[in-house]
């Protein structure tokens, strides 16, 4: 098929501009000027560069497009409508409740891989999408459109270096240098050189062009396709609001639609006058090559080998994590791992040793680690990104967007809590459960021993959507038999009697404190029920309510986490409509360096603290 | 005073190496190799470059040093001991419980401005410390020592561009290019050029040196001092573990102390042999110039002008925030504001118009915005960084470290909740309360109207430590008289009667839904108590317990936030030992774009939902 003529592409760009103005005016909100600066770039990409099937946007061989500047959503929607994915008139339902054409793109739309709209994230996802092409041995290409303003986000530079390190020559990004942010001119205005030097320094091939020159755009894209061994950045200087004289290249128009009526009508008339008379044939989008779709994932929970540990053996849950992950890797080639230069602490190195081609080292750059995992997951991989739990928080905003995207990522955070000891508070995750619980579709798992850790890795793989698995630094004794199963939403009752005076709900390292407290309390005639709440979200409401009912309505939660937002709040939420009393033991101040056991006691989550709490409440 | 000789500085570097080995061996943990690579740099900085008083490290005119590679803490401690700040033998208490010589530096130590140990943050704080010198018209200089591995963090590049944009020629950073990360060689190994080209592209003056050549280090520091209009980066190539042949320039030695006994003894003997015989005089550290210390801060709560709004007038809390912030700015020159290119949405532009020299535009780079605010606060400024609440989450890990640092930063997050409407979920903060509550020393405030917003801005200024203020996009009616006061930890009971059947606890936008629900319920003979919980942390436990006791032990919480980690959990924690029932209304799924009122109803936090909940529980 011949490539469409420049005139045809210019007319398509005009159409995208008209649709962007019309839909934002109809919605009464949105970002028309952001759309207009990039219309020529998107027209060239969609109608003369990318291979895809508008009616099967998730085709595994289709080229991918990530709109990192997510507020340009109306332009994206206009492009897919122009490609035939849905009727153009649907664009007028932009931003209406019930329409999937939301203010910023989400994967509720079949042609969106990951949600964007939190700026500076799109290129991180694109890195993962490009890594996925290598994984499935496909030659699909990945394109990402960035705004100039969002280039201030550090995450963009994490993506830049990760793409260069992994030599992603199947990745081509375009920066729309329109010169304006939301509240003022960007710090670089139209200085293309500032972008060129940065991207070159980060190891990219760089092309600098006039972003309204269709021919230049096509040439630059072709140059990117020809470039081997490194990704390509096209620095495209544009005018914000291009084509509408009222706001073209003017400050103060960010995020402002034109008023319905004469203002909009005049803009559309001005744009319509830009159509070029041509008899050239319309574009014909090349379809991707055929490819057999991947089979369903195996049932990881039943397929994973049973853990084989001696009861009482001392094994760190983080080490069991690494072992179990490698076992999953043997079950399916879609299982991949990412790490942030701590593979010897998270034990993801066990996976790397067995599957080096499916292990992605992202160095100390947690945002691109999670972003790339989102991209990989959006294309069918099953990524396990891991680092210290506290450093996962560096990627909080990505995790928030992973929730909105509902991608299948399995985050593993090691070294949680004061039990890490001497390294001190900067290395202790004490708010990670709060963070992860606040992603409403995130499953939160927290094993206490090696058996539950191994089982929960398989559960994570088998559970759709984002999953967080929290592991511990010190070794803990193996508590469970290898045949035991740990479904999400379940719990284990470890001590139970008819005269239990209260229920102690623990998780992770505190399970062992609770068991020790049980011995003391039982000896003094105050037996307690002990529950291992290994599934923090969803939590085992039924078991908790039953236990509280049978133990005088008294629950004591104990967690190696700040007392806010973690196990205590989760348990309390589960039982609070019944009016049971919940006494929360958890960390209540910024801790210090010290030996793990001393810290566990000092901050009130030791067996002694549990015994005191039970005595006080009974 | 003459500068110390090179031989003296080399001997000091040897002493720092010996102390770093000895203290980590005594502790049985820590990162000796990380210390040894940077010992020459730190010796030169402390004993031939910086002006400071070891016995008054917080002197306002003293040069500042930020150890961004916080795991090099033993080196930092050794340097301060060598300078005379405390006895050298104290170094052997490294990492012991009760010693302030923790695993990573915290401001529990008088010579530490901000906690480090989460990599990639130090330069962001240094930007704020350097901005502070300009604020107080001081010529103190700010130094930051970075690791090469941490240069992978995007936050480093946010700091790079902010320092260049603000032309911070009083800032000099050094990158210790020792070639190794934790788990492997860095992606750049000893390629100094990779660093030089990046920092130059980001607008810095760059000097590349052998980081073990004391003369070269001194010359580079002098070159930095002479450089006008831009910050200086010294790229210093070093050997990790320098001076100890067992681990010098070898992989696999990160974070591993030498074994006590022969291994440590041999290393110390090897280092001691590196002392040079010299009769040159010991160093004499130049003291900073005298300066009157700043007066105490005013009592902002009483000094701030009373809000002047008509009851019932429609005003957005974010706009009241901007107005109140400008009023505080007039009260004290230490009040400064930072924003991330949304000043026209957060209304920090009102402050900028009045005090442009105290307004720092950080563009779309929330990590350096919070990091710079931490640095400013550590030097006596009272910074108010603001952006959309959801984008503050980009800086979650910085906020975590701000808690550990206990710095006086006042974070303002606008556009919280589904009430933003059509922009969709990526722009809605629905987990910010969970995040901020999980910083145990963070005060969390959430005004519902313009009067409480103005008052709470003053309360934020007057409350020590980190404070978070959550504001709303839509206008809300003014509810309170301008004379009303809103102390942290308080609440307002808005509806109260003797026959109240339940208590509805609301905050922010849901206060108005609760009041509307009250009208419906009162009309049907089911009056409820209505509480405005404007202080989420600390929360008004006493008022909540009393209200619950007087209204049948029934509490209904309603919040424009996910149901996890926010108001409902805070209220539940406050009353749970009493066994009252708490019914939580909050967002339970990822929301969509739509009109604010429609979203509030659809996601179950409207007056209708409250009425239903009260009917169901009574």
C-alpha cells in the first residue's frame, strides 16, 4: 500500500484539531490547546507510520502508542475515531459520566494500554511495552508522545536511561515542545537544543524538527526505524493551540475549552478553512502480521511445587519469595522479574540466575521499575518488580496509576518494618500497607514464614490486578506444613480454645510475638486466640467476626507498621459494624537504629506488649 | 589561616577510613566500602574548604554538607568527630540503640539538616538549602555528596534542573563514581564522561577529577567557588573500598563490614601504614561570620487577619488557601511558597504576586519541590509547597523522609477527591489522607469552607513539624463566622440535639452532604449529630467518643477519599476501644469522569447515601 500524501495527512491533522475543539467545547472542559500542538505528529503516526488494526487494538503484533501527555486525550480519541475504531459522533460524549472517553485516558478503552494523566509516566510504561516486544520476539514498535512540561519529571529521565541501557531501538518517543505548561511558559520555552543535549547525553538518538512539518515528522520517524542499538527521541517544536488564532502560541489558555457558540464556531471555521483540496487517496492503515494468541495462564496455585521446608527451620520470607518466583518462572514464560539494584536482598537474583533473559535490571530507579512493569503487564507479561518495601514508595504515584490501569503487576517489598534493625528508619517500610490498602483493587499479602511466602507468591500470580507482597528481612521459623494452602482473603487460626479471653490478630513477624504471648497468657489462665492475617486486603472478615464474637468481642492487632492505615485499621474496618473493641498495637513514632528484637520491644509490638495489652483489656 | 597541606589532608582521609572500618566492624553492619571511596573528598571538604563551627553546627552562616549517599554515614560521623564535634571513641557506638549515630543520618544529630538514606534525595534538599542562602542574603555555600548508583534516581535530575533554573552558583555537588552499586557494577562503571555529559546538558558547570587526588579535589572545589550563574558538579572517579586491598574496587562488598578480629585488624594495619610522616600543622577550620539569629516566629494563629467572608458566599477552599498564605507572608519573611506549575489552580499565585522573591517555581517536579522545601525548612524557612493533592503522592518517599527529618514543611494539596469531576481518576487524590496519616508526626487538616481554610493555614504555620492541608476544587458555601477558631486536634459540632440517633462525621466537601442529610433525617424524626472533623490527625477523640456515647454508639463517617486509611479509619481508631459501631462511607472503587455531584452520589458519599446509612443502622 502506498503511503498517504502529505496533503492527506495535513487534512487528517486538521480533522483531529476540529474534533478536539468540538469535543472539549461540548464537554465544557478539557485541554484543546494541548491537542492542537500535537495534531500533526499524531496524524503522521496513526496514518503513515504505525501498523495496527483499529478493530483489534490489542493485537499482539500491533505497534503501540502511549499518550504520556494524557491531557491530550481528545486528540487520542479523535485519532482512533478517524482510524475507524468508533463513530466520530461519539467524541461529543467526551467526559460524560458513563462514557469511556474520560478526561484522561484509561484502559477502560480497548486502545489504551495504561492510564496516563499523571505526567511523566508514559515513557516508563513505554519502556516496559518495548521490553515486551523483545520478550515475545515481535518487531512491533512502541511510540510515546511526551509534553515538554512533563520532561521536568524525574521519572522521564529514569525511563531515558533504562531505555538506553536496554538498547530499546524499537522505542521512538516524541516530545511536543509547545513551550507552555499550565501556569506559565516552560523553563525551556522553544529551546529545542535544551532537549537535544539532554536526550543525547542520556544515550538516545535524537532528531530535532518542526513539529508542524508533516514531511519532517515522517522523515524523523523513518530515521528512528533505521536506528539500531538505541531508542530515538524526536524533539518537535510546535505551537500550543496551533491553527486557532485566538489562542495559538499564547499563554493562559491551558486546560480551557472554547465557549460554546460563536467562539467555538469561529475556531472551527478557521480550522475548516485549512483543509486542502486534494484527490489523493485516503490513508490505508497497514495491519500487523498474524500471530497466534498466547494460551491462558496456568493455574499457578495448583501448578506451583509444594514448599519443602522442615517445620522450625529458620528461613527469611524474602528468600522464600525468590525461590518461589523462580519456580513460577519455570511454569510460564510470561513470568518476568524487575529489580532496583537490590536483587541480592530481595532474592530476585534466584530468578535472574535461571531466567536472565526475563530479568530486567532497572538500577536505583523505582519509578521506571514500576512503570515498566505496568507496560509489560499491559502486553501480557506477568511482572514481579521487587525492592525494599520502603523504596517502592518512591513509585507511589505509579502504583496509584497501576490501580487505575488495573494492570497485572505483582509488587514485592522486602525489609518491611522495624525488624530490619540497625539500618534505621530510612530503610524501614512502616507505611507501605497504608499505601497499598489505599489502592482499592490491590490485593495485599503478608507471609510470616517460608511456606506461606512461597504459597502467596503463587497466589499473587493467580490473582488478577495489582498485588503487593510484603516480606521481612530476618529469618523466621517455618510454621506451616508444606501442604497448607493460603487463599487470598483467608487467614489461619493458630491458637484456639473454648475459654479464649481475646483474639490477637498478627501478620508477618508479629505472628511469632503473638505465639510467644499466647504461651505466657495461657500459663496464667488467660488463653487467647491467635490469627495469622496473611491476607491484609481482602481481609478474612468472617473469621475475624467469628473470633471476636467467641472471645468477648476483644481484638488486639499487632503489626510491624505504623498504627495508621495497616492491619489494625483493616481489622477494625472488617468488624466495626459489630461494635467489637479493637486494641491496635503498632509503631507510634519514628523509630531509631538498633537490634531487631530490641526495636520490636521498644516500639510496643513484642510478646511482652501483647501480654500487657491482653491483661489490660480483659 | 593557611590551608592545610596535602599531606595533612591525606592523613585525615586515612583517619576517616580507619574510623569507618573500625566503627562498622564494631557495629557488625554498615557500609565501609562506600565510606572509603569518598574519604579523600570528605577530608578535603571538611578540613580545607568549608567554613563551620564544629561546636555550633547549626550556625546560620555555616557552609552546609548533605550526605546524599546516606549509607556513608560512618564517614560523615568520622569527619565530625575529627573536626572536634564529639569524641572519636563515640564512633564505636555506631548503630547501637540509644546512640544518635544511626545507620543512616538523621537530624537527631545537630550536624544533620535532613535525613538521608533513601537515595537520590540529598541534592533536592541541597537545592532548598542553597535557595535559603539567597533568602537570608548569606554567602554560605552548600555541598552535597552523591553516589554514582543513586544518580539513576529521577529525583537527582529534578534537582539538577531546579538548581540550574534558579542559577544556584552557591551549590557544589560531588558525585563519587566508585563504579559499584549494591548488587553489581553500576550501569556507568568508571565512565566519567557519562556523568559529565549529563550534568553539562542539564546546565551545570562540570569538573571531572580523580577522586583520590587531594590536590585535584581542592582545585575543583575552588573552581566551583569561582563559577558564577550556575551550580558546579565535580565528577570524582574513585575506588570503592579504597585503601583496603581485601575489598578495594571489588564487587560483592556493598554493605558488608569486615569481621571483627584478624580481618578488621589487618585492614586497619594496612590503612595505618598509609599515614605520611609530616610536621605540617594540623588543619584549622575557618569559622563562619557572626550573624544575629532570627527572632522566634510570630504567633501566626493570633496574628493572622480574621477571615472576612459572608456566610453562604461560595468560595473554594483552595482560593482561601492562597489568600491566607499571602497574609502569612506579610507577617513574616520566613514564609515561602513553592509550586509545581499549577499556581493558578492551587492559588499559590496570590502569594507569588505579593512576594515574588519568596516564591519558588519548581515546574512539574514534585520530588524536588518537597525536597527543596525540606532543605529550606531545615535552615529556618517556613515553606508551603503546593500542587494537586494526587501529585504530591509523586513525592511520597520524600514525605516519608520529611517525617523522619521532622522538618517544618506545610504541604498543601488541592483538587482532592471525586469532587473534581470531569478530569477523571488520574487527577483525583483519594489516598492522600492514608499517605499523610501514615507519617506519625504529620498533622493532617481538611477545611470545608473558606473560613476554616484560612484559619487552618495559620494553624499549619504554627504547628511544628510536617503538616498537610487538603483543599477542594469546587466552591463551597461559607459556613463559619470569621471569628471562629480551628485548633489542631479539634472539631466542630454543627448539629446536635438530645434525641440524635447517630453521629455523622464528615470533613471537607462531605460536610455539606451531611448537613443536607440532617435536614432530611430531622424531618422524618431521626435527627443526627453532625461533626466537621477538620483535623484528621490528631483527631478530636474526646468529642467523637462523647458524641458516640450520646447517639446510641453509632457513628457514620463520610469522606471524599477511598474508604481505606482516611477519615473512617481515623475515627474508628479514636473510638474503637469503646466498642462503638462505625459505618464508613467512602469511595470503594476506581471512579470515572463525570460531573462532581453525579460522582459524589454514584460513589456513595452524598446526602442520599448518608440518609440511607443512618436509616440502615438505626
